[in-house]
């Protein structure tokens, strides 16, 4: 009987860690989980950047209404809506939007604003298509936002965002 106890103690002291096969199985399971989770995470990040771009377009619309009420015309560029380099707000820098949006880049999208005598046009395109966004957006003084699924810029003829 004494011999049996000694044999069990040897097995316990020898078997303290994981075998190589057990570690490889755990690593394989972790890699499978990562390959499933990363694309979903990327899509969620891209969707949040598209949502932020829509919010920025709405911010530009609000700033254009304020600009029009203060200066009697629509701004013709994002810098006219942005903060002044120094001094107080004026028609060339009305301080109605943040510095990042006035520079044309925000949340993975590039924004352009063009003005004309009767209104303005906003275009938003992802910096890296299918990475920072999968849609382009267009809007004008009507405040209706149009979208295009694809790298081509959205236009007034693109489907409306609902």
C-alpha cells in the first residue's frame, strides 16, 4: 500500500503544467474568436464614423442658417464657418463650427462646402473607402441628405437618407 501512495505522489508532482497540445488548442480557440470578432468590430467602427459624418452635416446646416441670419448670405467654404485665427468672429471666420470640421476632416470623413448665390452644397466622402466609411453623402440648402453606397460622390439625384 505504501508503494501505491508513493506512485500517486510522483504523478502529482510530474503533472503541474499544461501539455503542449492543450496550449495549442487554447491558442487555436482564441484565434478563431478573434477572426470572428475583428470584422464585426471594424464594421461597428465604420458605422459610427458614418453616423458622425451625418452629425457633422447637420452641424454645417445649423451653422449655415446662423451664418445666413448674421451676414445675409450663405458661407462659401468651411473656413468661413470656422473659428478666426485671431480676433473676433467675422464673415471670413464666423466661429460657428470647430477647427477640425472647418479644416475639412472629421471622424474619418473629408468634407467640402461650396457656395453659390442661392445656396450651398456639402459633400462628405470617407478618407479610406470600406475602412472609415462605405457611403458618400451630399446635402444642400434644402437640408435633405442624399447617400451613395460606393466610392462615387453622392449627388442631388442619389437616394435620400431616411
